[in-house]
């Protein structure tokens, strides 16, 4: 007995006899993380990779689906121009982003961008971008492609911006990495 189904959804399968293909007509972008990191590095923007993707770059096995950057408040235009050829478009103008303190660039990828001179931790400590930037570390993610991350102690502070359960777990993992390095 044939089932009615929308066209383009491939085969629904019955009892494991046919493979399931849910939507064979839609393809995501060919996002290339290395080219993304190269574009950010070459933009001249003072951009620090933070969030869980920074942990991944450090070799900590955590799952994440997006990217998070802390960007110097004066460098929005150069950052946006660098990622535009990759199809990443800003959700707000630079003026709106500065007023909001954050925005995103996105297509089928999502990049959260924090743009604040300083950010308080959950316990009220103010963390200033201009103090964190000189202590940054640059890690090579591919031959000739580096990405800037906060120094380990500063990355731990950025994980205290939110105080969510996953941030607390990330802090535990970062502190374990720090104790290995000593």
C-alpha cells in the first residue's frame, strides 16, 4: 500500500526495508571552519574565540553547534566584512550591535558576537576586553591559520559571564587543563 507523502522527502521506509531520507533536496552551505578562522584572523579585527568552541580548539571534547566571539567594540565593520564572503551576514547594524552589546552573523551557521568594553561575571567581577586582549593566546588550527583565544585564566572568567550548568562544567574542564599545564 503506497503512502501519501510530500514530494522530495525521499523514502519513508517500512520495517527497516528502505533507508530513510528525510529531505534530499535541501543542502547546507559548504561551511569551511578553517577558511572562517582564516578570514577572522586576516580581518585585523581584535576577535577572541570564546564559548565551547574555544574549548574544542584547546582539545577538550565538548559538543557545541555554534561559535562565540568577543570582539573589540571598534572592530565590527572589519569583522563583518571578513565573514561576508563566507555568506555570514550580521543580524544588526554596527550601531545597533554596540547599543545591544551583542549580535550574530549567520546563514545556516550561527556566530554569536559579544561587543562590550567589559562584561560582569555572575559574581560581579568586571572583565575588560582591553585587559584580556594583550594576554591572548593564538593557536594554530591548520597550517598557517591561527585563532585568538583568551589566556586560560581569562577564558575561565568568560565562562563566568553566564553561570549556566554547562558553564560550570566547562570551568571544571578548563581548571583541569590548567592544572595539567602547571
